[in-house]
C-alpha cells in the first residue's frame, strides 16, 4: 500500500467506499479519509466524484470495457461462439460488481445528470459495449461467418441484456455466486443465440 502512487490509492479507496455505500452516498471527503489524504488531494487528480467513479469502473473492476472496445479488431480471427462466450462472461462479472455501486445514482437526478455529462465528455457510456459487439457481429456477417439476415444490434442486445438482467436479479435478491453457475448461464445464452447467427449449411 505504501508504494502505491497517490492517484492509485485514491482510486482504491473510492472503490472500497463505493462498494460499501453505493455511488450516491459516497462523498469525496469520506474517500479522502479512507485513502489517508486531504479532500483537496482528490481534486488534484480528479475533477469530480463522477470522474473518480468512471476510473473505478475502468481500472478496478473486471476488464470488460477494454475488451469490448477491442472486439472489432478480432473480426474473422476466432470462433464466433468462443468470442460470444468470452464477452458474456466478462459482461456478467462487470455488471455483477458495478451494479450495486451504480444503482443508487438513479435516486439522485442531479448526480445522474453529472454522471451523464462526464461520460459524454469521455465519449463513453453503457451503450458503447452494445455498439462494439454489434460492430463485431456486423464484421463477421460481412465475411459470411454470420448469416445475412441476422441483426447484429439485436443479437448484441440479447447477450448483454441477459447478462445485465442476471446481475440485477442477483443483486436484488442478495444472491452469492455459486461456482460454475455463471459459466452454465453464459453457455446457455450463447447456445440459444448461435442458431440465429450461424450461416445455413445447405
């Protein structure tokens, strides 16, 4: 801990506080205290709590955001079902950890508006995952590896939406992860999607 840079210590502290209290109830003062710094130290590295939250999502949670951004570059390189399984597993892990932190944002319209503005400034947002997966599937369709009449946007929504809903249910009901259960869920979603994506073998 002592060898970590100030910024890294602040992000780590923000993660701990936001996990325990949710974004809406977390304050920069409390995060600073958790990190062992003054509140002013936070604003030397981050413009706002919203920016700090985005850094927690991208730097401290399972690597989903970066992975989906790289999807279009993987067109034609790997088995489609394997890629979808990888995306589903990463999405499930990311949504499962981010949802409890971010859900409280909807209770405060002002905070939600600030968060929207912050992600717009970064050209980011939850829709980017769908767009990247849709672009990947469209690229696969252009190569003939996805059937011509498939709808990439709908397929992306089905996979990611199912993972988000599962994360919501688990958080709502306070369920713990059961070893192997998430893998079975993702396999089932991919197995259901593949017939609508795979080219006909007539």
